[in-house]
C-alpha cells in the first residue's frame, strides 16, 4: 500500500516537473514579453551609431568649415562683395549632408546590394549628360547644372565604383582569381569610367578612380600579379596617348611640376603661381602658425584658396603642429571606420565600408601631395574642407552608410 502511494506520488511529481520545464522552454507570448526600457536608443549597443566614429566625423567637419571660411572670406569679398558668400553655402551643404547621413544610417545597407548595377549605370548617364553640355573655349565639362544647384558627376561615380565592386567581389570572392570574374569586369567597368572622365577631361578623377578600384579588387581577393599587368597596360596606354598628342590638357597641368621655387622664365612664373604661393603659405606658418584668421597668402595671392588648396591655409594659420593634428584626426577617422567595417557581419558590408573609408584616406594623401608640389596640380579636393556641395553631400551620405554598418557590426560600442 505504502509502496503504491510512493510510486503514484513520484509519477505525479515527475509529470509536474516535466510541465514546468516545458513552460520554461516556451518563449513568452508577444503580449506578455517583459518590456526592457532602453535609454538613448539612437546610440545603444547593437542598434545605435558608433560614437567614436561619429564624434571624429563631426569634429573634422567643424574644423573644415572653420578653416574653409577663414581661407575664403577675402576672395569672397573681392569677387562677390560678401565675405560670407562661400561659408553660407557650405554650411547649407553640410546641414543637408548631415540630414541625409542620419537618414541613410537608418537605411539597411543590404538593399544597396541589388542597386549596384543601376547606380553604376546612373553615374555613367550623368557623365554622358555632362559631356553633352557645351562650354566656352573647350573648358572642362565636369558639372551638370540643374538651375538651383550643380552636380559634379565624378563624385557620384566614385561612390558607384565602390558600390559596384563591393557587390561584385562579395558575389564572386572565390572566383576573383579568374579572368572571367576578376579581370574582365574590372577592365570593362573601369575602362568605361576612365573613357568618360578622359572626355571631360578630368585626369585627377581618373587617378582617384583607378586607385579606388585597385583597393576594392585587392581586398576583394584579386591576385597581385594582375595589378602589375594592369599597371603595364595603363603605362603603355598613357605613352601612346602622349605620343599622339591626346594628353595635351594633362601635359599642360604637369608644366612646372616640381619647379615652383625654381622658375627661370616669366611663363614659368605664371604657370607655378598657385603652387608657389601654396608653398609660401606652408613655409610661413612655421611650427605653430600665424594664428587663426591671420593668413597672408589668402589675400588674393593664392588663387581660390577655398578649394583644393585650403590645407595650405591650414598650415599657414595653424602651423606644422596644427596641420599634423588635422591629419591625425583624419587618420583616426579612417582607422575607426575601417575597424567598424571589418567587423561587419557579411562580406558585402566589409568591402563597401572599407572602400568608402579608403576613398577618404586616398583623397587626403593626394591633396597634401599636390599642395606640397609632390604631385602635379590636378585638382584633388580635401574631404570636408574644400568648398563644394556635391563632394560634401556625397561624402556625408557615404559616412551614413558606414554608420549604418556600425549598427550591426560585431564590435562593442563605447
């Protein structure tokens, strides 16, 4: 009797324990799930923006606006009678870019995967439309005037190249060693882009696009031997164009390269005017600089200092120390961006993000080399510093993509 009672009790106990275990394993119903209060959701772990990257970006943007205004107000007053002519527009460009950046940061970057080919086609179409616009005296055709504002098609083309090769390399990562999936697509896409830029002509754009594609293909898995082959082909092509006189505009931009301080004729004096005054600005800044707003070269000595040569004014006013600080912030921004994107959960995100940050780094390095006469004066803008709406808005939109990648990257948010 007692044994029977004990057996019955143990059976009931086991059944109750089993039911409790099954209940614990079942997920909470949606209407009964405990609500966890999240503070500052915009910056929360796993869902928010990467604060160090965002902070560095805002910092470099503020410094860029201040220095662009400092460099531009004498020329703006002389040309337009308004010292605030350039800064008013640049601030509007920055605000529009920031709005787009935060909007893009909430847009899932994976949707760009399927849009890669259409975006590349749209970029080519814009450049074709630019070529159809007549200009005076065979001036370069680089802007598409839409009335209210103008679009520099090459800025969109840079992004399109990064997006296309991020898409392509992520799909065919294991086949990038082959001619069919590695060399042929790169030859076709870069060839069409280079041809359109050549017709503008926009040789600095060609150089940047080649370097961007090289970076994308390298991190996308293409063997080094193909880069040497491509370098040889490009060298032969440039030589043929030079011999046949098809690089007249490019050769004119190379006149005086490395001779800014060694001019021998009046013609060379005029040719090297901008680069020479850039070197004067850098040299007169010394170690600590003349002080913010105290540049002398911006008073109509250095032509259009708000554009590609704005960093020369940075060196003059902030000195060597200030220039190194600015470059260090750029370096930290690129490093943090690459760190974030390397931790993306998919190959497409890693390639896309690293490519976007590589563009920033490449343009900074090339711009510094140009203003110091290590490279010919070919018109390479300094990101977030040089005046221009297309560059500012497109770059900030691209940074929005990096911030979107940071929302899901496998990295702890500080």
